[in-house]
């Protein structure tokens, strides 16, 4: 191996430091760019088949140019004679060499010609740009979930391109508040939604319509939220029109709604102005779900709340005078309240609620009378105690049934025996009918369907979960009978049947 004197090159160190300082990037990135550039120029001179490696001394700038040749077994197939040497020949250089080692030959310092220098310059510029993009990506990636300011630079296909200092950001058309218009030079505040790494540099996507933007505005305007004394528990928006925000105080001496409104409404008004006049309802958050529902539907006054935890549905009962206020313009108030709670809210008038309960009780009464062979008085007593199916009676404790007014131990035992006998016979008949009609077991897993409904569906050609998922609500009501199922219940059953479709889509995407 020949030795060549590697002269110090302080100008290289100076250039690396100057470029790193000017571009505000790591000096190591500049040295790596120089090494890649010199390596490429060296391969152009000696041949691209050679494995030439470059190392620049970070302190002196001295360039060390070396050719590497890998030692391979004597019987190995030589794929590249310039970069591979059989062990037998390698031993003539150094007897201690073994397979997998490298023979390193030091090369003379490269005399850069005009073309080589130009290539090196291009490589360095490319590496510098790449380092700048990486730095920008890392910098703005950390800003996801924050608000940044920008100036409108141009508008392309209704998307607004903002100058945010070191780079550009995109405010897409669907992330702009309706009726909001921008022109070049306008100052804009927006929420950093996503940052993606692209070949031309990081792509930064902004939003002014997402709920998080409004939450961040409140954090900036309300010191109590910024300090954590008041906490935002939920935000729902119809951008440019109306919004609801739920807040709670971690300090009982502080009024969370008053803190957000501010003296003479100055705090909330600043946010309303930023959101182009979007009306904001600030509602107190309650741990008690029923109380929270009442709060979320404000300004309407709710007289009664019925929770269905199993199906994630809520019924809110209001007076006739409050109905239109609870629903809101184009259903906006109830829609925002549903978003805030993460559950579907059905708003009923007191009259509608009475009719629904009466219909439900009528159906349940008829079922109990037929299944248990009892009169309507006993059926009504069971319903009044909260029993809605024969299965519940069959599984109940006898002592629980005996405590019902007018019942004793004998009546309770007889009712339970009849219920258990009915359930056993029904299950036996269902198993036989399932086999006869070739009903898929998947239908039994759909919430809201009982065995009788499944039989009726199978008799109409709906024999598996996909058949059910293909139905429309009116078809399901036609098959089961309008006395047995409401439109809302039909929609819930169909959506439950379609859940596995969405799960399959998500798995495919993953």
C-alpha cells in the first residue's frame, strides 16, 4: 500500500463552516456532501467499478482517498475484479488477511479539473438543499397541532399558498371557512394539520375549519385555559356558522364559562372575529352524562333524558315550544350537541315521547301476554318494573319478581317457569328453523335482532349478515312489520350489519 501525504486544506474547513452558518444546517452535512462529491469525481477518473472511499479530516481539511478491495474465497465467483480479490492473491499482500477483510490502497490526492469541480459543486449544492429540507421537515413536524401565521403568496385552484417564513404551506379549499376570501399579502392564522416529507421539500397542510383550531384560539385568548385551570372537554363546529365548546374548571372557585367569555365578552369576541362571525356556545361540562346532555343542547330547555348506553343513543325530551330551538336551524343545534357527546341524540317532544312509550308498551304487553299466557294487568306490572323481554324474566331472581306489588312467591315461581319454558321451546324451534332455512349464524350477532326477527328475515331471503347489510331501512320495516320496529331502529340494525365492511376496508388499507 502506497502512502501519499495528505496536505491540510484549511479552505475546505472554512467553506464547510461558512455554508453551515449561512444555511443554518449542521456542518457535518456539508462535510458528507463534499466527501460524496469527491468520491463521484474520483470514480469518474479511476472508473466506476472501483470502490473508492473519501474521508475529510474535520479539523485540518486533509483529503484521504482510498481504494477498497474485498477479500473473497478462492472458489467464489468474482463479480467485480476491481473491487474483489481471491484469498490466494490477497495473501501475497498480507499473510494475515482473511475472507471478508479489505485491501486498502491509498490513492494520490485528486487534481480537480473543471468538470470534476463542477460536479463536486453540484453535489454539494444538492446535499445542502437536502439537509435544508430535512431540517425544515423536522422543524415543522414539531409544529403539528399548533397555530402559525403566514402571508398569502398566491392562490392555486382555490387553494391558498402561504409564505410562513422559511417555506410555504397549503391551506386547501375545504379547510377554509365558507365565504372566506383571501388576496395576496393578507395575513392569515391557521392550524398545522399535517407535515409530509416530499422530494421538493416538506409539504405543510393547514386548516381553519377543524375543531382543534378553535380550541387553540381559546388557549391563546384565555389565560386560565393556557395555565390548565380551565380545561376544554370537547369542541364541535359547523365552520363559519356555529360552534359549541364544553369547558370545565379544575378549581371550584372559577366559573369556566365566564373565564372564556371574558369581561364584556372581549375574549370570545376576539375568537368570533377570527372565525368570520361564527357563533360560539360555551357550555359547562358535567361528569354526569344526563346533565351534560342538557348543557350541550342549550339554549333549549330539556325536560327529560333517556340514555341507551348499549346502542350509544340518547333521547332528549323537550316541550313543544322548545322543539325547534333544540333541533336548531337545519338541525344544527342537535348535530353539534351529538358531536360534542360522541353519540346520537334523538330530540322528541313530550307528546312524541308519550306516543313512542305507549307503542313500545303495547308491543311488549302483547308479547308477554302471548309468551307467558297472562292477562294485560300482569304484563303491565312486569313492564312497569323494567322488564322488556321474556329472556329477562327467565334469567331474573325469583325474589326480584316476588317483590313486585301484587305478586307472591308462588306467582313469581310460576311466571319464571313459564318464561324459561317459553325460551327453551323458542330456542329449540329457532335451531330447527335455522337448519331448515339455512340461516347463517352471523345474523345472531347483530344487535337489535331477536330470533323471531331473524326467522322473518330468512323467510324473505335475508339469510346472512351481508344480505341484511344490503337492505334499506324501508325494506327491513316491510319484512319485520312497522309494529315491531321503528325507522331509527331499522337504520341502527343495518349500520350494525355493515360494521364488518368498514373493518375489512381498514384491514385492506393497512
